[in-house]
C-alpha cells in the first residue's frame, strides 16, 4: 500500500484470524517493539499514552474504520 492511503482490515469469517503485518520502512513497527520492551499490552496504555506512542512511531488514525 502506498504511504498515505487510508486502510483497515477485519475478519469476515467464523474462525479466529491470524494476521501478519509487515512495515516498510520499519519505523511504524517500533510501536510494537516499544510495548514489548516495556512489557505492556496495547490495552494497558491510556489513550494519551497511545496517541504519544503513535506520534513517535509515525502512525496516524484518520477516522473510524470503514468496515
């Protein structure tokens, strides 16, 4: 996907999904590396912590999921 293209995903089947995300350049994957280094799950971040982490790792939420 080119940079700047809004996108989303969902599991449309009855089975539990497994997803593999690849980030290039790899800066965006730093969010997961940071949470692992801090031994924190995504759910443990307060909303302001998530926004700051997204900004550090160049993530941007542009609206509600379209699905």
